């Protein structure tokens, strides 16, 4: 049994296949127009995005490992002009 397609996710291979078909159809219908060159650039962009997608899905561990220093005892950042919630400050 085939899984039900999810319309909340994009399939990169299907996008590239659709763009390739579009390029071919444009070339057949408008052979003298420069549209095919534009469609070819769109194919190249879709293929490049498909190639880069796995790297973009990975988390940026360098950003996750640096924890932002949070003030303790309910105080806030004084550099930004905020006041402290601690008594006596």
C-alpha cells in the first residue's frame, strides 16, 4: 500500500521533475522565444536547491551549544535600559 501524500511537505524530486517538464513544454510551444533559457535557469535553481536541502535540514550545533546568558533572580538586561525585578536594585 502506498502512503498517503502529505500536502504540508514538498518533495524536491517532484519539483525538479515538474520544472523539467515545464522547460520542455515551453521549448516545444515557443521555440523562437527566449523563455526556454529562463526555464533552464529555473531547472538549474531547482536542482541546486535539491542538492543543498539535506545540509539545510541539519541543525546548526554551533548555535545550539552557545547558551545565551540569562540573568538570574528575575533581573533583566541593564545594558538595554531594563530594570531589575530584584528588591533593592
